[in-house]
C-alpha cells in the first residue's frame, strides 16, 4: 500500500499542469474527445438510434486490427505504448549516443575533422519547441504509416478492406488513419536520441587554420534532424495530397465517408495527443536524464566545455 501511494504521488507530480505544456494538454484532450466521439457514434449506430453510420462498425470490434481487443482496449494501448517506448528508449539511448557521434564523425571523411564536447544548457523550455516536436512526430507517424499501407500492409490496421473501388480507396485511407496511431510509438523511439543529443548539449567544433573559412560550432543533432525533417516534410505533403485526391475522386456529394479525407488533413496534429503524456514525462525527468548522459560520455573522453559570452570574444 505504501508503494502504491508513492507511485500515485509521483504520477501526480509528473502530470501537474504547467503553462508550457498547454499545447500538449490540448492535444491530449482533443484526441480523447475524438476517440469518445468514435465510440459513442458507433454505439448509437449499432443501437439504431442514428440512421447514418458515421463510424465503420469494424471500429468498435477491432479498431486497429493489429492490436488485440475492441476499441476501448485499443485506445488504452495507444496511450500507454508511447510511455513504454519512451522508458525503453531512455534506457537504450545513452548507450547509443557514442555510436551516433561516430557516425557523425564518419560523414567528415576527407574534410577537416571536428572536435566534440558537451555544454550545459538551461532546462527552461519554450512552449513552441514542444509544439514543434509534437507536430513533427505526428507528421513522421503519418508518413511511415502511408508508406507501409501503400506497400500492401493495410490489412494489419484496417480489418475487412473492400476488394473494389470506391470502398477500397476509402478503406486504404482509413488504414493510414489507424496505422498512424500505431506508429506514434515507433517515431518517438526514432526521434528521442536526436532530442537527447540536443538537450544534453552535444556539440562539434571545426576550425580552419589553413583555410579562409569561418569556424563552425553546431549541435550534433542537426545532421539527424535535417535528414528526418526533410523526409518528413516532403513525404507528408505529397502523401496527404495523393490520398485526399484519391478519396474525393470516389466520393459522391453528401457521402458520410467524406469525413475520412477531412480527418486525414488534421491527423498529424490530432495524434500529438497520443504521446502528450510521454513528452511531459520526458521534460520533467530531463535534468536526471542529462546527468546520466554527461556521466557516461565523460567516461568516454567527451569533455564538458563552456561557451564564452560574446563580450568575452571581442578583441577591439
């Protein structure tokens, strides 16, 4: 009983509302509202209270087909999985960082080699950073799900995919919709090492003493950020445009199924609610996490350095 009380106290402390988490809290509430809408709309249609079936009946019994159980249990799993993947990633990431730094160094073969170190950063976080991270996760989740579904694996996420158009086109769009929920945890696992490199202040420094070039100091995370953000930005836009056009080509005026492409438009923003708890947990535990990273990298010979103020650099 004592340990249960301690756990509840810790949970309340972690989930204590703060202004900077407003966007994440809003995303969580929005996602919960939409899930409840899907559930009650499906129930009302099954009971015959409403004539038009807004929600496919399969959603109540299967929802994300790959996850066992009906809609309710699927929703619980979808909220819990990002937290579990976060905990797993926090265990693995400090051990992966030296390898990611080596990969970064490898990209400079044939060029001036960088020097690596760490700086201590303030733990103050602007809400816009959290919002940006959450949206990027949502976009990447959709991109991955769209590629997987278009490769022919839509049946893993949407049960009873129709064998013919227009039903098949709409079912494929629904499969993307459902797969995006599932892949939010995977994208969190991919992105957390990049965030941790940034939040731990891992930097590289290059000087060009024999060359007329300006010295370069940047975060190691930028290499990985730029690769994923380029892929995410281009692919999300193209994939969304493609599937939305395909849906409208098979829809008739007044079709209830018009909700499918409309939901897809806001889907990357909507799924941010699924990993809101995980991101808040990460932010509140960040000082402890950074301390572990610094201790491990100091043992491997990565120095902790300080960046002087601009005034200290002025010579005249």
